[in-house]
C-alpha cells in the first residue's frame, strides 16, 4: 500500500503536466519523475482507463483531447506560499503590466484554495516584505504585450528614446526578454539596422502591435548569447554602446 502513494502523486503530477503542455513525451515524464519509460507507458494506460482522454501522437508524445477541461488543481500549503511570495516579488517589478496581470491571476488562484489555506496565505502576505531598489522611478508597461508578440511572431512598431536622449522609430521582430539590474531588456531583430539590438523597456515611449508577422528565428536564446560572445571576443578594442 505504501508503494501506491508515490504512484498516485506521480499520476496527479502527470495530469498537471498534460494540462500545461501541448505535447509531452514519455522521456519528459520519465526524466522528471525518475522512472523508466516502461513505467510511464503503464501510468498513461492507467490514466486512460480512469477516463482521462489522452491522445497519443506517434513519434511525438501525449496530449489531452482538445476542449477537455480538468477540475481546478488544488495546491499544497508550500505551493500556495510560493505563489504568494512570487506575487510580492512581482509587485516590486518595474513593469506595471506584469504586476497587474499577475495580480489578476493570483486572485483566480486564491479562489481555488481551501478555506484553511486562504487564512494562511493572507497572513503570509501581511508578514512578507520584498525590498528592491526604490531610488529609480523609471518604469515600463509593455512586458505583457511584448511577451505575446514573441510567442506569436508579431511585428512591433517601436518609439524609442535612448539613454543618450536620441529618439527613433523602429520596426522590430521581438526575440527574447531579459531582466537585469532591475530593468527589463528586449532582444529584437531591428529591420532598420538589419541586425539584433537590445532595447530597455523603460526607454520605450510607445509600441504598436502590427498586423504583420515574421518568420521565427532559427536559433535559441543560448545560441544568440554564444554568437554575441564570439563577436565581443573578436573585437575587444571596440567599446560597447
């Protein structure tokens, strides 16, 4: 009977994984839970027999049948506390769109907490303080919109004021977002410069999502960093701008 408990927890975790991903491979599941591929096959059959409509795509993996909705996932006390802590950290973030959207999401998450958890999360919220650099008044409000543009490969029209107070308009292909030194930075392919550039979100004056889409860039963020590292190493005497 003791062996059934870890398996039950694993089956529940697999359902959660299926909810959060379009395609989940047997290897993904096996590596996450430290079990064999054969065990994963057995777990999937068990879930199917219990009525979970899992679709098996040959050569790809598993997914949930489109349109199927599972009941809300219940959180442990530790998971709920982690979410509340994240909420406090994000509330201090300089991008207002991120804070607003996360607050909206966290309210929905709180609605599915058990009553015994709600009192504890409220207490934790009152006893938690996240300090950050409050001397900088710069902020932004474009993170959420840019995240959407990255995932939808949507072209963006940008009005930008550089740190040198130079104004410019750019059409860009958003690629990635970094958070560094209390600022968000957008990595994007600039059609004006015909190369990748970094844009601080707190320097963006206005953005517009255009009805035009671009071809996905055939590289990962890590490959981008590696490419830039090689350029910097080959031109050590040229100062960064």
